[in-house]
């Protein structure tokens, strides 16, 4: 078993990490870090558990520590649910102290020697860990993408065999993506907010790195263009998006690519039986309420495939799009023997 900790353990994504790691077959959750006011207190006493799954009582008595490598010396890997403005320095401190970091924060995603990984899409990019290790400390940082980017690149994975130069996407993103207090009730009820700060830029840049090619000590961006328009909608969990890709192939060929898709990895505990579920005949799917928990929240659903190529993709933003993505990355790191 590998000892792990969670940074930012009381927030929305931090709680998802705790949920996913409490009974993990490969990882032993030994350390939880949060704000200074929580330090030294039992996790069960200070966390306001907001998930729709039972609180893992075996974690209740774990005392919260400071967010510092000195306070978490017995861990081999930490999962970061820190805000980006804090994560920039803190994650580097942990890596410099020889501890592996799997981060959900945006701080290091576009750093040239930091892997930005979706295991079903670009597992080979973990080779950048060697670039970081060559610089000395023994620790390293691996990031997962923005929650909406994850859904799109996973949905695009079955189509990588085809030639295309332009991807356009319009998202309908759940309010949980903004955190517990991220969107005021009076702002989102009976409303759609056609702007999410920096979201469009993340989708347009992160996608190119993820679907790019690892050459030596850097990734060469994928040779296509992404244009995104992102919107917040009154759905609790589950990001939905309409995607247009300029693939010039018969629709039957595209359907077969989705139906036959098998990811390049297997044997990871958090990986679902289907990374991509394809609704071939249902005209009104996927839907967040009906499909977000497919594959325990780790499956990306695709439907409404039409000539163009046009389709709708949807996935659970705090599981597949956040904590679950980091845990899956950590499993891949173990499988590839980087720990």
C-alpha cells in the first residue's frame, strides 16, 4: 500500500478525494491537510460533508495537518485540491521535498515539463516525470485537465485516427464546478450564465497539449484549432457539451469508431468498464441526471451523433472531471512504476 494525503481536504473536490481514497485498494489515506484553523482537529469534526454518499467513518478520527511537506513526511504522494493561487507554490514545495503530487489545480498544467494527463488519451506523457526527476529532487507534479476539457478530449479519443483541423464546443456546465459557494442561488435559478472565467481559454489550450505528441523533453501541440464557448447552467453535477469536429468521413464510420473504442490502458482500479459510452439510437441522451454516475461517475457519455461531425458529450465534473481524474492518474503512475 502507498501512503497518500489530500491537500484541501475539506472543500468540494477534497471531499471527493476522501470519498474515492477511503477504501482504495492501492492507496492508504493517512493524512489530510486543510486551513490553519482546522489543524490538529479530527476530520470528522471539522468537515461539512456535502456529498450524496455516506461519510467514511474510518477517516473521522484522522487529525487534520498543516499544508506543509514537514507535516506530511510519511506520505509518498499527495492529491491536491488546492485553489490555483495557493497551489502554485505549495505543490512545488511538495515536489521539491521528494513527494509526488497529483494535482487538480490549474497552476502547473501548461508548464512544459509537467504532464497534463488523461490516461485513456495520453498515458505516454508521463515520460515528462523523468524530465522533472532529472532536475534533482525526486518528487514530481502530474496534473489532470480542467473538468470540461477532460470530457471533450475523452470523447474525442475514439476519433483520433481521423484527420481534422477544427474543433468547436459549446458547454453547459454544472454549478458544482464553481465550488460550494461559487454561484449565488439568485444568479443561477431560472438562468443561464454565458461566461465562466478562463474556462474557454483552458479548453482551447489544454486540449492541444493533451492530444499533442511527446518529443524528447516537451510536448508538441496537436495540429488543430479549438474554439470554445462556456456556459453555467442550473444543474448540480454533470457537464454537458455540444461538439463539432470537421471530420470528412461517412457517419457509419464514425459510429463504428465510437462503438468499437477500447482505451490504451486497463487494470486501473478507478478506470470504468467503459471510458466512453456511446448512445447510438437514443435521440435524447446523454443527460446529466440520468447518465452522470455511469461507471461510478468516471464514464464520459456520447450521443446525438450527426453528420458534420456533431455530437453531445457529458460527464460528472467533480468525479471524472476532478478528483477521479487525479486518482486515475496516480494509479497510472504506480502501474508505470514511477513510485
